[in-house]
C-alpha cells in the first residue's frame, strides 16, 4: 500500500492506546485510512503507530491528551475543528469501568466516569460536526454498551445517554451527509476488565457471553459504513437486548447484576 488518499479526511480515535480503541486503529489503517490516535499514554500510542506503519506503510499522527483534563480535551477538539487537516471519521472509544457498588465508589471517580463517557464525546462531537457538515460528509462512532438497555449502575446510565443522543443525531444530521452510530458490545476480551482488577473471563460471566475485539470492531465498522444509528455486534447480544426490552424491569436489573 502506498498510502491513503490524501483527499480524504483522517479518522480520529480516542482511547487508541489499548482495547477496542487500538483495534479500531488497526482495522481502520487496514482500510487505508489516515489516523489520528488520541490517548494519554504516549509510549503505548507510539508503539501502536510503529506497528501500523510497519504493517501498512502509513504513519499515524499521535496526539497525547488526557481527556479528563481541560487542556487535553481542548487539544482534541482543536484537532477535530482544524479546517486545514479535516477529520471525516471520529471514533469515541475512551472509557473505563467502576464496580457496581455505587454507594462505596469514590464520588470523584464517578464524576470522572460520567465525564469521560458522556461529556467528552459530546464536546468532541460538537467540535467535529461543523466541519463535517460544511464538507457534506462525516461519520461519528460512539462506543456505548449493551448495558444501555440493561440496568447496571452509573455505567448503564451513561451509555444510555450516548445511545439516545447518537440516535437523535443520526436522524438529524444523516440527511446532510453525517451519520452517527452508537456501538453496543457486550463483554469483550480486552484490558478494560483488567483495569478493574479482574482478568477477562473471571467475572462470573458465562463463556458464551464473551466476544473478541476484532469481531466487534469489524461488525461495527460495517454498520458505520451503512449509516446505522445502532450497532449491536453478534446475534447473541441482539437477542439479549431484544429480551431486555420486553421483560419486566426487575428481571432486566437481575440480568445486569452479572459480572462486575
């Protein structure tokens, strides 16, 4: 591959240093997209950029930014709104989890959790949309969760906001060439769970409920290409969400108690 078409805008991915964000970077690079990788771990970003350059001949741009700091989110927003370096695809993948016991969690951790999952994507979408709408093209992918449909402490509430807003934005801006897709994976083998102190697969969750990151990303990118407002990778989780939508709230809440 000699390089991406320079007439096309870049793909900016938050949380790109690990987990689903890193997998979005790998698969987007394989599609020939120029990348802007955003995370606070500069060493991990540089290592991923080296990997992608070696595999595809494309050197991603690396933007070190702590999105929970004002200066970090300002830097990412400025990159998204730069008319000289257009970004046509925004992937909001940054996030972290907390234990379900809200009453025992540190409230400042909860505030940071809410900010990263809702305020940060909102601000970045707000920064990206004017340029995308002006060019008449653009795509936004927000990594949410099936927890948006199943009560699961503040994580569920945060992801529900992201799904609801993405659906509205897709209807609002789709006719003008900009689509917004909320991706709702279930349990995925990444280091997301390790950061909670739990290696993947040790949460009391049946093996059949675990998904692999490459499959989740491939399925969601296909739905992004189709302009869908909602992407639920894997048939098993689409069925689970369908059931959760019709069962009594108490039963859905018990389903949500699985895992941590």
